[in-house]
C-alpha cells in the first residue's frame, strides 16, 4: 500500500517463540472445560479493561489519544491460565502477537497454518494433545490440517468454532460489536460460547455472525474471498459503519483517526480497495463516498470533519 505498506512477518514450525514468564508445561485437555473457559474469559476481560476507550471530542480538546492496548493480553497476569494440577509433563503454551500494521504467519505443530491480522493474539500449544485447541483475540485466517481423530477448535471470548479440515476466517476483535466466521473451503460448526447447544454448520461462501450485545446469530451468503483480502494488504468493506471502517484503518495503517462530529454516525460504507492504494488515496475515496466528509492529516493522526 504505497509508503504505508504493512509489515508481514512469517514464523514457521520449529522456529523459537517467545515464552513469557510463568507459562507452565501443560496440555489444555488436562484442565476441565469449565476451568479453561473461566480462565480464558478472565484473561480476555483483563485486555478489555486496560484498553483505552475510543471517544469523540471537539478539535480544541483533542489530546492524549491512545492506541488500544491489545498487547495487554500477554501480561504476566495471564500466566495462571495454563496452570494444571496434574504432574505429568505436558507441552509448553506459546503465543503470537501482531502490532498495528503487521501480519504474521504461524505454522502449528500439526501443519495447520494461521495468518494473524493486525493487533491480534493467538495462544496455542507447542505440541497438540488429544484435542487441538487455540485461542484468538483479533482476526486470523486458518488453513487446518484434516485429522478426524483429533478435532480442531478455535475459541474466542464469544464464539467457538469446530473445524473439519478447512480454510476459514475469524474476525473477533474485542472492541468490535460482533464476531464473524467466514468459510472458504470445507466445513465448520460455530456456536455462541455461552450456548454450546446452539450450533450452526456452514458451507463455503457463508458467514456466521454473532452480535455481542443482543446474542443474535445470523448465517448469510457472502463472497468469502473478500474476508481474507487483508492477507494481500487489500481492504473490502460491505455495509459497514463508519466506526467499524475507522477501527480497521487504524489497525492496518498504524494511525489514529479522530471523528470530530456525529454527522456520520449512521453512515454505511461499501467499497473495495484492491490496487495498493496509499492511506491518503483511501481517505480521499472515502470522503467522496460519504457526502460532506472531509479530513485533515497531522503526521500519524487523521481528523474527520
């Protein structure tokens, strides 16, 4: 994307991952599902508590705008997540993170490939046990190695995905109002974390959408390739609010975007940017799409009026 192109970092199986102090050797399946769910939810809640809430403020009062602190998930306070009462030596838990403007590829021990979008965290075992489970905050695409005897699960704070040898994308940022899972190939089953009996099985080119505030679930046909356009530094917006678009641009381009007015709160944007547009070219296009919108830029801060 011109001079603002995002960094892409590749990590493959066998390369060392940073281990944070306090991670104990354990296999997730040796901890009861209730303990696992409770522990993970507590860690994710910690990340939300420390994140700076976005707010609209007048121009004369714009001071101290802070980036969302997604990296807080990796605080040493999360160490107890994987503590097991069993004494049998078990695999070490690992974590991969991405900063704003960064994409990272990880190959897991079973050959499954995960690509993390900006400001995401993936927690996974160095070696899988009887059940293959990973934990995600943010966005990632997965190409899962098929293994009928060892199911693969992706868990977020709100949704769990069971995978059947599949390629799919999960968008589960903690500060977004919804969680989505889009299937490109194979089969996935998805359900709200608090309602495990409420399952939905997807076919390719379908999207599972869970609305956090209402608990509403919908499954709709989509162009699944658009859900992974970000892997190639492209952006596709389909009937998205201006607030959602702003959060995406901040993550992808490592900037802060401040909305100075409430005039655009109901604005809905549909657009695709697939030609390597620079940030300024993209902002010019958005201002043409949204009537009356203008922007000014001061370094890494953009003000929408």
